[in-house]
C-alpha cells in the first residue's frame, strides 16, 4: 500500500470551481485564458478570465430562469470555447453538467439518448449551428423533444442578471459518463471537492512554479475527463493560458500539434499513446522544417496502455528538434478518480521494466530480458496529493505480496462519489474493503498491475474484456450486439469483437493476401475519404485494430452475399460506435469458440485469428464471396467416414502428415490441450449432428473405438433391436473404460518405477510418514491442522469406544442416536454460524444423498466445472437438469441464470470453498448476490476450507466476512481439518429437521461411529482453544507458494490455500517426478490423466501447520533438482 502525503495551499483555500475562476478574475482579469484555433492553425477566438466570467454569468442567469439547482444539463457543443462557457454557466447556476460527444452526421443517437434518460436531463445546451445539424436527424425523438434546448450563443441576458446560488464543496459539478457501453451508460458523480483535489494533485505532479510561466496546449475532446479536467480546468487552476485545437484538426494533420507547440512555446501538453504513434507514422520529414520542441517540458501520456516502443520511437524521431525523453510523463487515472492517480515525476526518464510474459499471465512479476518471451512495461509513477494505491488479489480481497499482480485499488479525495442512480454498482465499485484488515473504502478500478518501490505503479491489463481504442473504452458485447442485429444472415450470440496489435508486415496479414496491405496506403492518399470514413491511422506500424468475427446461419450459406453482409457490419459499427472495423471474418456455423454455457471465448477467438485457424466463409468486403461446400455436412456416417474425418482433423490441426495418424493410438498420444479438445468435440458435433460432451475423449481409448461408437449411435437412431449383443456390453474385460484403464497402467509400468498409488503408510500421517520402512516428509495428507494423531483427539476417541463401543449399531433415527452426535452437530453449527447441523457417515455420501434427495426432475442445478465427483453424482441421482459453469466464473453463471431460471422450479448453485485440484477460492459474495437476485439456492462444499480459511478457521464465510445465513446449505467433511471421518450439512432448523427424517443416506445408514464422532468433537474444541494452528497453516502455505513461484513454477490459481499444485504438463513426467522425490525423502502424489487433462498433470502438495520451513525448503530444493534431471513441460495456467 502506497500513499504520498503532500501539502498544498490551493486545496482548502477554494471550495468550488466558482472560487477558482473568481480568483483568476480578481488577480488576473485581462490575462488570456483560452485561445482557439479553428482549423488547428489560425486563431479565431480568445477569452480573458474577465471575459469568460462575464459570459458565464450571463448564461447562468438565463439558466436560472429555466430550472433549479441540482437539475442536469446535457452539454452538446462542437469543439471551441462555447463548451467552456457552457460548462461554467452550469457550475455558476448550481446545475449538474453532463458533457457528451456531439453526434456526427449519419451516426445513430442511441448512446446519446441513453445518457439523457439515465441522467434525467431537463436541459440541452448547444449552439445554433449544432442545433441545426442535430435537428436534421434526431430532435423529433421523444427523448430530445422533452428537453429544453438552450442555444447559448443566442442568449441576450447580461452578467448583471445573475444571482449567486449556494454551491458547496460536496455539490456535484458534473456527471462524467464513461465511454463504453452504449446500452447501460454510467455517469460518474464528480463533486467540486473532487475536482479541486485532483487539480491540486495535477499541479503537484507538474511541479508548477509561479515563477516560471507555463503555456498549455490541447487537441483532446473536452467531453472526455482528460480533455476537460486535465486540459481545460488545469490551466485555470495553474493560472496559465491554454491553446485549443479541434481533435479532427490533429487527426487530419498531426504536425499541427507539434507546430502549435513550437509557435506558442508550449510547456505542457498531453495525449494518449496513439497520438505519439500517429506523429511518428504520419509526419513527413519536409514538414519538420523550423520545428522547435525545446519548450515542451511535460508531455503527458495516459488514457490507454503506454508502450515503451512509442516513447523510444517518438524521442528518436523528434529529438533533433529539441524533444527530450525526460519530457515524457506517463500517468494513470480514470473518470472514477476524477482523473489523475499516479504520474512520473517531472524531468525523470520513464522507467521501463522487462518482465516474463508467461509469469505475468500467472500474476507473477519476474524480470526477464533474455528471451523473446518478454514484455516491456512502462511505469506510471507514484500517487499524488494524499492518494493511496493498493494492489489487491481480486479473489481473496487481500493485499498482494511484492512481486504479485493484482487489481489496482485507489483511495483519496479525488475518488468520485459513485455512479449516478446506481447504488448497487456504486457500493460494489466505490466501497471496497480489504477482507483481512477491513481497511477501506477503496475504489476498485478493474485494472491489473503491480507495485515497484522504486518505479511505482505498473499497469498490466484489465480484469474484463474492455477494449481501449484511441483512449476510449468500448465494451465488446455492445459491438457484438450491433453486428448480430445488422443483417439477418448472422447468427445470434455467435460473434466476437476483440483487438489485436498488428502491422503490415505481420505474418497473419500475409495469410489473407496482398490486397489488405495495399488498401491502407490508398486510403491515406485520399484525405477526403479519410475524413468520411473516420479512419486516420496508417497500418504499417503497430497499433490496436478492431476485429469482428461472426458465424453465418446455415440457411444462408449456399447463396450468401458476403460482400453485402460485410458492408452492413462495417456501416453499423461505424454509425453506432464511431469505430472502423479493421477486419470482418464470416465463419462457418458452430465454429466460434464458446464455453459450455455459451459464453463467447474472446481470447480463444483472438488466438484463432492470429494463427489463421478460423473456418472462413469470407474475409473482408473486397473479397469474392466464398460459400462453403456442404457435402461435408450430409455425407454417410459409417466407421470408415468417421475415422477419416477424425484423422483429417488431427492432421490439419496438429500440422502432421495424415499417414502418421493411427486408429488404435490413444488420443493422449496427440497431446491435445483443453482448447483443442473442446474444438474437436465442437467440430465433431457440427459435422455429425450427434451431441457429445467434453469428456468424450476420456471415455474412448482411441480413434477406432470412438468411430465405432459414433457409427453405431448414428445408425441406430431408431433404436432397432440388437441382432447380436457384442461382448463389450456384458463382459467387463471388454468394457471400453476398462480397456483404456489398462492402457494407462501399462504406460506407468513402462517407466520401470513402482506404482505410486496404494502406497502402504506404516505410521501416523502428519508432517512425516513412514513407507517401506523409510521416513519421508509428507505432502500427501489432508491433516491440515495436525489433529489426526493429536493426543487429546486420540484420547477422546478411545474414551468413546470404552463407553459406546466401536459402532452405534443402527440408524440414528432408530436406536443409533448418541449424545456425542448432538454435541458434535451443535459445535459445527456454532463454528459456521448456522441454526443447526446434520452429520453423515461419509463426506462423499453427504453430497450425493443431500443433492439427490432435495432436487428432482423439474429442478435445475448449476455446478462449477471443477466440482468434486460427489456433487456430480448427487446431480445424477436427483434427476435434475445439471449444467456446469466455467470454473469460478460468476459472470458466466449470471448469464446462464438469466437464460434458464424462469423455466425451473428450484435452482441450486453449487460451489466449493477451496477447490481440491487447484487450491483456489471462489468469489463467494458474488455468488451470494447471484443467488439472491435470481431467487436460487446456494450450496458451498467446504471439505477443504473449513478449519483452514478465515482468522479462526471458520471457513470461507469468515474469510470474506459474509453472513453465514446467506448460504442455504453448508457442506463439509470431518476427515481433513477435523481428524475424523464423515460429512455434514449445516443450515436452517427447517432444512436439518427435514433431512434427519427423510434423507435416505442418513435414515437408512448407520450413525457415525462413537470413535469418529468423539475425535471430530475434540478437534473442533481444540480449534477454538488453539487458534494459532490456523495462522501457522496459512503462513506455511504462503511460504511454500512464494518459494515455488520464485522458482518460476506454474502454481496454477492457488491462493490463500494449503493446496498448491505444481503443474508439470505431462502425466508420465509427473509420475517420474513423484518417484524422484520419493527417492529423495519427499512423499507427494501425482495427479494425472484422466483425473485432470494431460496438459494439466501436476504434483499436488498439501501443506500442514506441522510442516516446518526447513521441511518446505528441502522439498523445493529436491523438486528443483528433479526438474533438471527429468525432461518436463511446464504449461501456462490458461487452459487448466
């Protein structure tokens, strides 16, 4: 956590923007405040501070006759000084200003209408010329007709007519609508105090000195926070003039920016990263004559990702004309923080950090400039004027350790008041608190980054798929909706919008022919067409390009007019979003990568585009339409044709000869990752028309077996009776599952090492164990708190045997009830914070019988894709429709609930407290919010999180600080932290009472044995009296995780958990590593296919509070040696 405490005389002396302007009028009435260059070169307007205030007061007096303080006024101005006067007129009248981008000719008005509706605006301020333009295509809409239009350049009132109104520091000055989602605009509420605080922060950032006169210059849109606050208000707060140029004047001729800096001796000017690239790419040498940039001390760069290559190339090209690298001031901020949060100090050369790209994907920061797998990151500096930046794990909501990537959280008086009329989103975004310390509130920025003590903040990306193009934010789902509704040939929910960095020389451009690389040059030679299309970027340098991929409906394939479809898509996106689509790909139906819930996998789409792996029907409007051949969809399905299709698919996707595909080789041989498996299943479904599941390849040993099964299923659709029953239907040794199982065992035997499974444990299994007479450090036990083998726990079990025997001898409902059972259930309920609890004899059976009993065929169950087998078995038993959602993806679940909830009686959401494969934790508050909003039930399996998470080991509810009663069913086991056996369900009295009298797995089962009951009871009581065990466990787990990540090993998504995987990426290698460690005195089990996908094979380490740092050091050292001795493949976490 980092903050910078500084002092300022500006903040505190003035309470409002009115005070700020009035002071300038008092002290510098005739100093020029703003100068406007209409075409970017010739001055057309000038305003002194006195002239500005006189004009503002006259306009404010007129507004006071039309509305009341606190009303909202939309500002819809062309570039110029009218906007500045209109904004301050609202400020003086106590009206909340709502800046908005003025519409362009032929552009749809849906976004503007949405802003008007959301802000509940009553006034619209504009000029007479702009009114005439808008009147041609929109003012008859009800949204506009209900507004009072004020043409501020026609107002006849005078400044003397103005009556001052009460405006305080906490009064809202404006609603800054975030550029992005057209469907649901969000207005950031910015107060006078926010603005003055941020203006002060910027002055300190610029190190403004009253003894050195500054001159500012801006071509940025005034409707954007960077243009309004960073450019228009900042010179006012600093008391120096600002020269303004329309954005289009710069985009048409970037040299105008630099020439104005040279002419007016500008000292400070800002722009997004793309603007500096545009200067490098589009300014010709002959335009640089007599250019002098030596006055330009502060070249601010922000509003979008900052590229090290941009800073270097701009400096290299313009240093002969006086520009210095130290003039660059990278900075970071957003509308929600008014504007600035962090920035690099004046005259300090921007710091660049070269990081390992793969490590960044795993949220780890590892410096690496030795390989091609690196990424240059530019520091955004330190926070200014008492603002605080904290890097937070977005899952656990705890502060990240040094060297970890997390979400950027911000606190300070520049943080805005929230979103207009959106209390829930305001609470979620602006009022975040650290889960472990309770510190807050913070603003959750949604950006990812890390902190460096010397260089400050580095921004690495975003949590969501937000597209940042030319400094503006766009939501891909909005662009996709525009695309899908633009033409009837396009399939619903089957398009993807994403950005790529590319240049004309890139290989993926060459794949699509030479026409593409020539088109941009032709476009740039035609300035008139350039302005008409809105395209102003050369394509022979790296920059972000918008790509749209969309499926064509099958019924349109034969006679598709692809050129018409592409043209319609381009026009629609340009009109709706003011964006040029760089490439449109029309693809075959069913080929767009999606999750099991139907959610678009934009990352996979982007990768397919870059690698040229889409099944393209047509690409670009200039191409000749290429309808696909449909014979592949209607051919005869038999064993031979299916085998041929599978072989051709594997050969094409893996780039191997068709002859090298053998029908009796295991699918594992071909090393398909999870994306390729999903793609294979998807393609096979489309081709055959037969519904498959993601586990298809696990269920069949080889191509021949799968082809035989499919051929039989496809030929027997009418369920004709069998004339001959094959042996694999009744002889177990012929079952395909058994055949595949035998193949895997054979593979293990070929390694000539002992079978790692069913190892005989000859002692207590705690931090150490004994196997084959050898003592080993043990990382293969759930004994998290070391209570199994504890003297007190063992004594309690022995005492219970002496008193009650070894079995209760009956169902508890009959005569098996014991006082110990009731005491244990009360202790569990008290620990979790529920009304009651029921204990079962088996953890696995707890899930199976509870889910299977409470839900039926008219119900729906959503379960995490990585859920434990017991949950899946319970779903099957229930007869309910069961749908997996992507792991820990509450957003995908939200979409699925929206689609499905209304068709079912009861809906259950099942998640786990800690997932046993990856050791990661779900965002429980998000799932609670979903279950409440969609009126569903929520079940949390705490087998691995109870006794482990939270300060006192009370589980995931304590970890997140939520009310336990917000979860309907708490499930847990007694065999891990609680040193026993069995499972429980905790919840309401009504739930538990019903289960005790009706649940088959409880009613028709013997009660938990006295020894197991007493052991669990004693363990629970010890947890209360010895809370340090939990703290020690958490410390040891983090210690192991830090060491493993320092080695550069893939630890998956494990965080705040005693389960830490080391992902190896190959099942056989994983077994070899396990054996090597065994020989070195370390016991850790391999997790291999089919328990996990082959590429996700791993060693899974379970940490205990009994493990010492010395034991952990030994394990890490031994594994490091093992990796040097055994060939291995460490995969990224992306496909796990």
